[in-house]
C-alpha cells in the first residue's frame, strides 16, 4: 500500500448508527486501551473508533511472525500512519511451540495464546488496563479456538459485544472514510495448511511467494492452499474462467516451482472462507464456537 486516500463516506441506517454509538461508549468507559491490531478491517475499525474516542490514550500493537506476509505488515503500518495512530510492533514466537507448529485442529488457540501472553504484560507495564481485539459477531458463529484463548486472558472484543457483523464492519469503515473498507480478509499464512500437516518456516515462505506472485498479477481475493508438495489455488468462483484464459499458466507454474512446490492445482469450487474446517466433526466445532 503506497497511499491511503479517504474513501467516499457511506450513510448508515439507524440500527447501525446505534451500534456505532454503543461501540463508542465502550471505549469512552475504557479510558486507556491497547488494540491487538493486525491491519485487517476488523481490528482497524476497532483502532479507528478507539482513537476517535480516546486520542493519545490508544496504543496499537501488531504481532510480527513468519506467518505474516511483509506486504500485509506494510499495509498495517501505512493504515496506522494514515489514521494518526500510535503503533508499535511486537515479535511473537508461536512457531517455537510444537503445539502450534504441528498444526492441530485448535492451532489458533495456541496462536492467540502467544499473542495475548505477549500483549497482556506489555499493556500492564505501559498502564493500559484493557486489551481489545477485532473479533466480530460473525466470528462467534464459526470455529474459532483463538477467541477462547483471548477471552481466557482477559481480552475484550468490542465489535462482538455490540453485535457488529463483518458486513457491518465494512459499512462502518466506509462511513468513517477508511479507504480499505473493501480490503479482502487476509488471515495468517498458517491457515493455508490442512490440519495435521506440520508448519515450517520453509512452507510459510513458499506460500507467501506464491500468493505474492498472484497478488502482483492483480488478484486481490486469493488463497494458495499448501497440501504437502501441491499448491492449490482458490479464487472467487465467478472469476475462475477469467483466470484460466488471462493468465500465463506456464509462467505461473514455473514461479510456483521456483518457490518450492512440485505441483500446482486450481480449486474448481473456488474460494470459500473456512473451507479447511469442513473436515471437523460437529463436536470439534462446538467446542470453540461461542454463540
């Protein structure tokens, strides 16, 4: 991201305005707050509203690890600068935890445990009584072990508390003039691996290189799923035909092989959020769903 122009503002209806008012009230009551800020639209909206209410009493921290693409970190930094947000980086070390690197079905629990075990003492040391994240109301309906880890460590999720959905996050972001209101979701690179396949630094690097190649071709909503030695590309279903006819497939295959993959495949179903969770039993899903 080289620039962050102000977006044309969108008028919101009375119900969403009421949610925004309640969100603002939450931050007014908090006084000083540390935001777990990934640079995604959820945590960025949280940071923006907190900043509007509390000004210099807001600190945003972005966790830096091998599962974060450098480009996404650059965007997070640029967005924080655009908003005038006090922003710092903190290294996390989830890859050193075998419970994370072995990629069990609750891998995200160990990721968020590491994140909040890093942020909580930092907040206490700096005098911030609250740590908040960007979990929204829709997240509580999906399999999200990380939500439980954050809750156990005392973090709050203001968007979820107010009942703001992902669509409403985008609407509010546009209404507040944030140019990245339609930014695609970019979960960590570890989410590209099927449960049970171990995650290594080398595997993360090859996924990052493959997705970077596709982003440089202009594809915003894209995933490269890594299954052993195979890269499986996911794109919006309605654009698969365009991809096949407009892309130099030979060049793409060679680029993916140079990144470290042996095979390249295209998922004909297309991109679906949470697709890897299909293998989970209903019991596994319910363990961490907090409706």
